[in-house]
C-alpha cells in the first residue's frame, strides 16, 4: 500500500523523488502471522523490486546475528564513534574471513552439508546463539597446492 508523501522528505522543491510504502507479508507455514514493513524508495522502484528487497531482510539479519555470536560484533565498549567504527569493521572482516574459509574447506572435498529447512544459510540457531554448521568429522591433509609462500 502506498503511503502519502511527506513534503519535507519526499520532495525536492516541487517535484516528488521518493515514495513511502507499507508492506505486509504473510507466512506460508503460519498464515495467521503477518509481518509489516515500512519502505522508503525512489519513485522508479517497482513493487516487485520492493518485495524482493524486503525478502532479503532475514538473510541479512542472520548474518549480523552470526557475526555477533562468532566474532563479537556486539561486544564493543567504546565511548567514541571512531572506536566503535573500528570494532564493527574488524568484527565484520573476521566474519567474512570465517565465511570464506568455511567455503574453501567445503570446496576441498568435504562432504556437502545437509540443509535443514528452507534457509540456505550455513548458520543455525541453537538456543539463544547462532553457530556455523560444519559437516561431520573430517580430515584435511595439506598438499603442495595448498601451501603458498
């Protein structure tokens, strides 16, 4: 549903350049549960594109939750923006490193993971934390191709 424009934010002079939307999403598994989103998009954005982008929200939240649990993204105790920014940047860099490393290990012959549910994420929720799901025990033997100097 398109919401009315706000003159102070949605117009540049007399010309509108953004629009506001209210999106409602019903769960397929639980039809009684409805999620609502407020969206703010350029005029040329189509409804299909808006819905597609809103659908990526959960995957992004999973990544941030995993970074909080695995890399200490939420463990900063700083007083200034520069310290906070450095901490967040390093935590996300560490998370990216772990994701790439896990992907490389899978590419080296480790048995593919069995996916549970509809999510394609390697991160699974266990109680109040998120953990990277790695296939069963495996042995990795380094070869000359793996060693770089």
